[in-house]
């Protein structure tokens, strides 16, 4: 049965599988705190329940911020979307500013970062802060309210979606930023929440990750590598390898020749900062961590081809303009950090491998203080709603110990550890799906450990 304004569709996953579903939408103010706010149309796909009872709708919250829930349903997580229908309708939701709910223009600025000459960290920060201010001015001139892109507004969107679905309560199922949004919902609308499943947990005061926790991740990665003799022989000391290459890049940046999509080859100067950013992005999951470790090993031996191959996919060496994914950066800046936390992060960054290159928002949070949601927002939630926490021991973006700190006020939480799992562990093994299903049925899963296979750390990427 369709809800108001829904249209029946045949939803096709990238695998070619199809299922009957409904497309729907609802409207919300861009900024509920502003008079005469412009209105946004938020869209979703609803997969009808398969269980005998009506059940509670489950809303999938993508990560990023900036990920599309509808797009997630089309790819590797499609089977899990289908499995969750046992417990009620499943909603693939495109949050404000994402996917088919995105009406924001691209924000390209006049600020540039040279791709061929060295740029100091100070100048890099100055240019990006100026670029964000330029972007904020541009958005306002376009009639867009930057204060509308906050996790608080997205929580209110969830409550509006709940009412649109005529549901007294909803389940939330989120990953990464989706967990951040779920934790905020547990603070603000927990009376309307039935059960919550979150993976790769990012606490409300954890938008910028601790550099020291990244170093601890490399220790766990080393311990995992040491269980495989061939991998241990190739990577006997991961942290020493990374430091050696980064120190060399700091002393002498590396000029590369990078092929472009048009077929030409252009120069690109690789600095320590950029390599730290690559590393931070790729260590999210063990398979990608294996790629970056092999790149480090090659660079340590004076071989640049694996890095050049990686850069062909990751950067446009012909584009030196600073641009921002609008929803992503505004959401992160709004969640922000306290001054105390910023001081702690700056101290840790002085001695850590990756410094503050784990989050762009770390250098942008104070450009416009009015965007900051404040300490009340960042305080951890207190709730007795049943919550399942799924953490991967080799998640290089959101860390198991951080997840426990972020959820200390949840009296009905259950924790499942995925040994050797990374940031995206939902579909690594059917045991994860079965564990989620057991939790949704009301069974106790607290304390379970699910072990997945390690990738091959010994081969070069692409070979």
C-alpha cells in the first residue's frame, strides 16, 4: 500500500536483481530556525515489509556525510536491505543535500593550491579557510542557508519522515556519519525510536578523529599482519616504514609524472601532507590498507609506479582550484569540536604519523563560529533504546575504543566486534547479517566476536 505521494516502481540493483518498491518524497524547511526558510524536497525508496506482522519501519542512514541511501541499496548492501524487510518496511533515504535530495550547487572557489610547487601547511590552511568563507558567501548569494546543513536539522527530517510514514516509532540503521546522526536522534527523539543498529560509530564529539588513535590503529594492523608469516616478512614494522617515507617527503617532496584521462602526462609534486591524506583515506578498510602499504613499500625502494597508478584514480593533477562538497563540509563543521578537544588534537598531531590530515573540518571549524552546534549537541546521548554497536578491529577511520566512549550513556547497548573488519563490514560475512537479524528479533548478541579473513598484504595493487 502506497503512502501519500508515493509511486510504485521496480527497483533494480546493480547486480540485476529487481524488487517491487515505492518512490516517495516529503518537504521540510531548510532551516527550521529561520523565518521564511526555503523548502527542500527529500526523497526515498521504500521496500515493503515481508514479515507477517506490520513491524516498525527501518530507515537506512548513509555515511559521509554526503552518501546516498538509495545508491547504497543498489550496490553491495542490497541483500541486507532485503533481509531487513523481515522486521518492517525498509527505507533507503537520501538525506538533505545528498543523492536525489541534493539541490545544492557545486562550490568552486578562486582559491588555488599549486600542484607543482611546495605549499607550506600554514599557507594550505589559510587558502582553505579563505575558500570556505568564499563558499559560504556564494551559497548565501544563491539563496541557500548554510545553517540548514546540520545534524540537528537532519534529526528533525527523520521525525518528519516518521510522521510521513504514519509510524509511531522507527528503527534506525546507520554507518559512519549515519551513526553520528543516529546518536543525535537518540538524544532528541528517542521516544520515537524502537531499535538502532550502527556500525563504524562516530560520536557526537568525534567528527575530527584523534591522531593518537590512528597510531593505535597501526599497532592493531601490525598485529594482524604478524599472524601471516609472508606479510610479516614484507612489513616487519609498518609505523617505521610510514614514518621513513613521510620524513623523506617532508625533506624533499617528490615530483611525479601523472597520466591524465585525456592521455597527456602532467607534473605533480607530492608533499608529505598529501601522502598523509591518501593514507588516512585508504586505511579505512584492510583491503585498501594493503594497497597503501604496498605503495609505501615501493616508495621506500624508490619505485613510484604504484603511487602514480593510485593518483590516476584519486586526483585530477590538472585542477588546482579548491572546491567543497557542500553538504559534507557544512555538516562536519556544524558538529565541530570544543576548544579543549582542538587543543588535545593539536598536541597529538605533533607526534602522530598522520597529524590532522584525517579530517578537513579540523582546519575549518572556526571560520564561521555561528555554524557550530555547540557543547550541548556534542554531549553523548543518554537513552534506554536498544542499540547494537558493530565495530571492526581494523577500522582505520572510526575506532572501537571511540565507539565505547561515544555510547557510554546508552544503558541498553550491545557490542559486537568484527575481528579484522574495517569501516565497511556489513557485507563481509553472512554472520554479520545474521547477528543484526538476531538483535532485531530481540535476541541477545552482546559480546559476540565475528572473525573475517585478512586480505593479501604481500601483492602490489592491481597485480
